[in-house]
């Protein structure tokens, strides 16, 4: 049994991860600016640890083995308007966390980065693919990754592709404020959905993304924790999490019509600034190093997301 801390644990992935940990007998502690109100946590610490680093000591007193660092800003479009805020929340908070972990001898860190750091390309993107400073959000994630690499802490950096779907048991799902992810936005706007851009260099002119079920990503975090505990001090890895299959925005709309029987009216709008045209993962490293294998496909993602939307 491991004791772990989840930063940003009140969020979408955090709650799913807490449930996955609970199911296999681990104890999870949460630190976030807001309450998670999630029964799978041993304790919830309501604090902005960037401003109040000592609040981390409350969790570290439990002899934490691994920190899952999920906290941070994710809204790509908003990052153009608030770049300093993104650096504070994504970079400075990471540096504060690293400092406190080293002071309290917390050995392992799993960090949530993003596929948004990659330069888009037509082929599958592996971990050796070049990064690109596409927008202030991506810039902040790259900087946070580098701070972790320089820290000397045992770590895994996960570069998520597009998290989607909801808990198959219906206990939790996406509730971002504001909502920026395509699938919940689609359900919220069935009568007037706007696809951002139709002039990308893709098969139908709309962005292509690799959608991975949030429960698969949660399970991958457990695999990373187990693997970190087999490494010597200073071992590191940067690993993609996706499915290896891409769907365009227009394909997602048509699949939602077909699989869920929805009547969707859509139109094309302008591109969203800084959006790469195509991001699809190579998951070979995750499979070979961690034994990661996604259980859920795009149909499962749409069905669980729509079920949660209708709760």
C-alpha cells in the first residue's frame, strides 16, 4: 500500500485517479484550491500551495511515496490573454512543489504535461519528436518539464493527448469551468456547434486529435508509480499517453451522430490561435516500458461522456 498526493486533485483526472488508487488499496491525499468532495480521498487539503508552500507539509506528514502533479492551467486560447498567470500556475507551482519534495525527501513525481508541446506532423508522434513553442500554454508546460528534469527527483513526465470520456460507473466526468474540451462542448451546443477551423492541412480540413479515455490515463499513473519504485534514484522517463488513433473534429461530430443518434447542427468558425493541425501519439514506449494498453475506444469515450452529460 502506497500513500500518494494528488495536486489539482479536485479536477477531472484527479478524481478518476483517486478512484483507481482506492480500488487497489492505496491511500490518496488531495491538495487543490477548491474542495474535491470525493469519497476516494483520505484527506482533502484546500490550499494554493504556490502561495502557501507550507500547506504541502500537511500531506507530506503522511510519508508520501509519490506525488501526482496534475495542478495547472489548461486553457490554450486563454493563455494568449493571461500568459503570466500560466507561468505562475504551471511553472512556479512546479518549482515550489519540487523544492518542498526535496526538503521532505519525497522520492517520486509523476507530472501531467501535454501533447500540445509537440510540433504537429502527419506521422505518429513519439517522444523524440521535436517540441514547438506553439502558445503560452505549451511554453509553460515545456518549462515545467525542464524544471523537473533538472531537479534530480525520480520522475515520469506524461504527455497526454486528448483526455475524454467519463467514469464508466457514472460517478464522475468532465466539469471544466470554463469548458474548453471538444466533446462536452459538442453536447452543450447540439443546435449550434462551432468547429474551429476547416482549412488545416488534414484529410477534411479540421484538426485531428488522439482521444484517450480518462480511466485509461488514470490506470497509466498507477503503472508509472509502480515502475518508479523499481528504479534507482535519478531515473526518469517522458512518455506519451494516447491511443495511436486520430479523429478529426468533423469525424467526432459524425461519430456522435452515428453512435449516439444525435441531431447535431454545426458550422465552421475561425481557427483557435495556436492550435496544431494534427497530434496523434505513438504509444510504443508506454506499452513497452509500463505495460500500458488502452481499454476504451472512441465509442466508449462518446457513450460515457454523453451519459455523464445527461446526469
